[in-house]
C-alpha cells in the first residue's frame, strides 16, 4: 500500500521521495562544489565513458547490443563512441514514435545509418493503452512510462541495452528551466523563496489549485514539499549548482532510475548507462558550471557538445543533431484529445481513489475533467494522467479489478 506522502509527492513533484533505497547514492551539496577539472575535461569525460562501456560490454560477453537512440546529444554521443571504439559490436538501435507528437525517428534513422547500424522504430498510437502492464511492473502510479516500450523491444535483440540517460542531470541539460530559475532569483532570496522559484520552473508537475486536489485522507501542505527540497537550497552553492543538486536527487534518483530498473529486471535486460557510471558522476558533479551551462547563450551540456562534435566531424549528420532538450516525448494535449479525456472520464467518474480511499477530492475532478482549461493546458492534462495512473495502480494492486493484460482503449 502506498503511504500518503508517496501519493502527494508523486502528484506534485513526479517522484516518490519516500523510497528508502536508490540505485545510485544520493548526493549532498558538497558533491557539487566546483573543482579544478584537470587537463582537458573533454578528453577526461571521453576516457571515462569509453572505459565504462568497454568494461560493461566485455563483462556481459555479448557481441550484440540494443541501443536507445533518440537523436539528441546524449544518445548520439554514446552511440558514436560505441561505434568508433567497439566497431565489431552488432548494434540494434531503437527509437519510439508517438502518434501526433514530435517525430525524431527520421533523424535517429539517419544517425544509425551513418554509423552502419540497424534501426528499429516502435510506433505507439495510444500511449495509455498498456498502462496497466507498465504499472504492474514498476508497482508505482506513474503514467509517463515510455521506457516500457523501449525495453520491451530491446529484449528481442539482446540482453544488453545501452542508453545516454543521465546527461541532463549531470551536465546541465535542462536549459529551459535554468534560464527561468535564474531570472526569478536574486542574491538576497531566502531558502523558501528559492524553493518557490524552483517549483515555478516545474509548473507542469503541479496545478495552481494543488491544495484542492487532495481528499480528506491525504491532506496536502506545501510546507511538506518544501521540506523535501530544503537541503538542496540551504547551502553555500551558487544558485545554478543548487538546481543541479535538486535535479540529481529528484527525478533521476526517485523516478526514472527505479522505474527503468524495474523494466530491465522484468524483461531480463541489463542496462549500460555510461553517463551515470560512478567515475563519471564523481568527476562531472565537481565540474565548473562554465563547462556545463552558458547562461548568456542559454546552452547546456557544453563538454558533451564538444565531444560529440569531435566524433561527428566530417559526417553528414553533424548538422542534424538536436541540441535542445528532447528525448522520447509525447504531446500530452493531443493524447488527451484523442484518448486521455475519454479514458480518464471512464475511470475517474467512479474513482476508487475518491470513493474508497478519499485520497483525491471528487469535486476537483468534476470541476476540471470536462474543461481542463479548454483542453489546452498541459498542467491539468498531466495531472489527470497522474490521477489515472493512481487509479489504475489501485485497481491492479488493491481492488484487483484490473490485470496486467488489460488495455486502456
């Protein structure tokens, strides 16, 4: 059974901060103090990544690997390093295409072709259809579970799946949030003011009337949320480093790492993630901010950019790489209009999380479900998808009305 704090943090921060164990250690503010990176940080990062990949693949004894290729900086960099330094490995690249969403698969296909690798596209029409299957595996109420589709396909090719995950958190990839945060904070800001600014940069994770969302059995307080984030901003780090710290200890540790690991274990696939190897975490967290994020140009992952351009020099795909934060993404507004509204209304009109547990306020659902700000506000759409995930979780594990093989159509 979920505890109340888990429900509140998942529906406010999009991660469960009450998890007792994390795949990699939680870091303190001291880990993000700037240090001299030594000779040529680009070469240092390159050396650490290559060493980690070679070790992991050699230990696996596999001559064939699956690779998650989105076409962005991180996945393209790791893909390039793999192909250049282990050319005999059979690489099967995988991309996901979501209906009515930004399609990055054609770019990924050209990158795979440039490096002489097979490329496979997983087409997902109704993103919510296999939500019961995905939630039954992770055993937590999350809806944004695209990794389920990647690992499910990867197992057809290899027991090894390589990805570029972790680059955003360790090398400054969330530029769209950094610029907003730095525009909101001042030198004289209190800890609480910086926390509010940080939350304002994650506005899609919560709604303006968040307090009304929860029922009588799950009383909500912003003070509880602030307490989770307080240590990340109550220290002597520069504001941008405080954001790096909060991001690392947030969704990275408590959302996608535990969820992805659950999929890996279920499908019998071993993850190779060179950007979050212990050696690279230790090195990258102490890098000077100027090697991660350029505030003037609002550009991030500067070290990874330089390294990627080195490997793409002279290749026809060099000008195709997207330096904006993307990854596999689904257009939630179109998802809502095509499937989400109908599915949410069916499951939430008589929600067990309202009627039986009183976790969620029924009036809030009734007030918003047929308008969701004119079906154009991603904040409310995301929140309804979060409630749907919680309801599906409940019907899977508590009332047992749903099974893993059920589809949401």
